[in-house]
């Protein structure tokens, strides 16, 4: 048995934020039914593709079912209400709650009829407040800019820029999944569902707790808190320092012991002299002030050996070190195979497809083997039959373009 066997989810989400949340549920056995509009999830149009199947869509929609229904028609809404009778969780990440309100599918309209329903919403900024009032669109880039994250990531032109991956969407998705699971646990105790919400902005702010607590309690003195380590002017110059080697780059993190001992260990690992005893590096504070001089001393040394030669020497002194890899190189790490992080599914059109699987491993209730992301509307008839629709009713709905 998987952890979420027997849990049914109606998934109105699209693109990354919402689908990342419902992917967690599907990975662990929940029946996730994607309610797609005619034309399908917007992500189906995002490349690259294999045999006309979107790889981005495939990566966030494994083990889900697809039901394409026109919710602008009353018969389409009736289908949703039929499904809600046996649904545990409804999830959406529409730009505005008014989308669901116009359909009569907002939480206020459903809570009395479906008291056990958990209604989960992911938004850009929250369902109330100035951004919601002016219907401001939520997006990865907007969340990074508004949260202060982009300002801390200075690009090659000396200007702020967004991080080059979907950290706000994915973090928001994980938080939304967490909220859903908490609500399911609470329902076991209370017997009733509830409204669950998070936003891209909230998630990006929560990720900065190391820095925000200083500003909130001591004020903003304009000085970086150093949490970025070697990449920031007041950070520890040996925390995440990147050095070029004979065949690549190494990231070195020398922490978790007195600084004078760290320097001694580093000097011995590198087989050099002169670090210990140099007043410029005698303390962490001094090393921060003389970071460029420290780097000038270390950088030429690292170029003398390869990554494979340096790593055991540094690890022997318990100095954290790792090669700087491309994502493609990281995917070839045998540790991922050991962790069962690489999964393969057989797609009916694209054939064998490989994905990153769930990062959660539950020994007592393991995740079931994944299935491929659904074709658009692939499960429409099966879902309707399970909901009690007859073949004649399904034929009529199709003739009326209620389902596709």
C-alpha cells in the first residue's frame, strides 16, 4: 500500500507551480485527475517535444489521469460536481480566485455541500491584498524580483537577475503539497476539510529566513549578511569558494571548526606553507577583509592537480569539496541510481521516457511504480464511467462537445 492510496484529487492546475504540488500526491498513490480545458494544460505546448509530447509536461504529470471537459457548459460543471462527491482534495493555481468563483467552484460555494473537501490554492501573491485587487499576474520572475532574491544574484552586467531555474514555482509547489498533507491529517482528527493556500511570494520569503530575521529584528544596515559565503563581500571566503583545477572546477567549503584549525587543515591538504601565521588570515574576520589576498594565494595551487586528485586530499581533512558539474553530468552520478531517483515509464506515443522520480522514500508505504503523463483527455471515459455515467450519456456529452 502507498501512503495516499484511496485519496482522490481533482487537479485544475497548470504549468509548474500547481502540477509540482499534485505530482507529490500522485507519486505516493493518490488518484490525481487533471481537469483540463479544451486544448489541455498550457504546458502541453511547451517544448522540447518527443513525438509531439511535451517533455516539460511529462516531467510534472506522471501517474495522473486526464479529463478534458468544457466547464463553460452546465453539463461540464455537473461532471465536476459528480466527481466532487468522492473527492478529497481540489487544487487550482489560477491567476485569480474569480475564475473558480464564476464557475461556482470557489470554496465558499462548495464547503457546505462537500464539508470534507480540502480546497488548496496556489497563487502569485495571495488571494487578498493590493496585487490581487489589481489582478497582477503571478510568475517565477515576478516572485524572484519582489522577494529580494533577484537583487542578491548579480549577473554578468552588474545588474540583478533571476536565478536560472524555477525555484519559486517548485518551492511553492512543495509548500502547497505540504499544506494539503497537513490538512488531510487534520481531517482525520476533525472530520472536516478546510481551505489551504500559499503563494510564490510567500515561499520565496520563507526561503530567506537566515537573512530576513536580521532585517526584521535589527533593521537593514545595507550590508550583506554573508549567507552567500564566498560569493558575497562579507561572507566567509572559504564557504563555497570555487577554484579552477587542471581539468575543471571545485567548490570548497571549509567550515564547522575554529578558523585557525581550518586554515591549518587546508594548508596541510594543499601541501603548501604560509597560510598559518599570516596575520591577514589569522581570524575569520581578518580573512574576510583580505579575501582577495587569500584567493590569490590558493587559486594557483588548485590548478596544479585534477579534481580527482584534489578531492581525496581535501576530504582526508574533512573539508567539504565537490566538482562543479553540469546538470547532464549530475544526472550520471551513480548516487542517483542508488537513491532510485531516475525512473523510466513507457509512454504510449513517445515510448520509453526517463524522469527524475520522487525524492521521498517511505519504507513502510513505498511510492508505486510511476506511469507516464496522460495524453490529453486519455482517461475521460474511464473517469466518467467510474462516476456512474452510462455509455449513452458519455456519447451524448461527446456529441455536445462537453467532453473531448
